[in-house]
């Protein structure tokens, strides 16, 4: 079974999990940690406990908010000891939904496609509307 761990500065990870729950329902495969907000929780230690428990039971994806940030750096430090985990930075809702709805193991090629698809969901809507408007005017 796929395990997803969301880790962010502030409450982004918890908000992402809440939104995911609204969209797909059961999110028992997702854990969310708010660094620098959950003062009584050492996020790295909590994530490592989950990894130890789930390591040989399926894919483990750790999604962080920003590449090179303190949260991402801490999560990346786990790769050395647990080389089968997958750490991604720049989490967004499309990538979280895609991973949370996987029923089989995700190959590296499939993971790259999921990332590519989620990147394509970032759209400057003003430009999109202008392009649509120009197409409609050109059709007249």
C-alpha cells in the first residue's frame, strides 16, 4: 500500500490533507506534518517512525513544500538510510491526488509522468482567457 507523507512549513501540509479528504474521501494513507507549528513533535523523528513501520510494505512518498528549504533538507537526509523512499519537493494538489489514488506500485517512469502532469496544471489563467477570447473573435 502506498504511504504519503506531507511535510511543510506552516500548515500547508495539513491543509493539503484536508482538501484531499474533501476530494477523494478516505486519506488513511496520508500523514501531514506542519514544521515549526507542531512544537511538541519532532517532524523528522515522526516521519522516520512511519518509514520504519511501512518501509517494506509499499511505496513511501514524502512531499515537501520547497526545494532546498529546511523541511525538504531534513526529509532528503532520510534517503541515505532509506533509499527506497521517494522525496518530492514543490507539492501541489494534483500530484497529491495522483499519488493518493494509485493502487499499484509506481515505477520511476510513472512517477516522472505524474510530476510532469502536475506541473502542467499550473496555468496563468489570464493568458488562457485572452487566448480563448482571441480564438472566438477570429472565428467570427
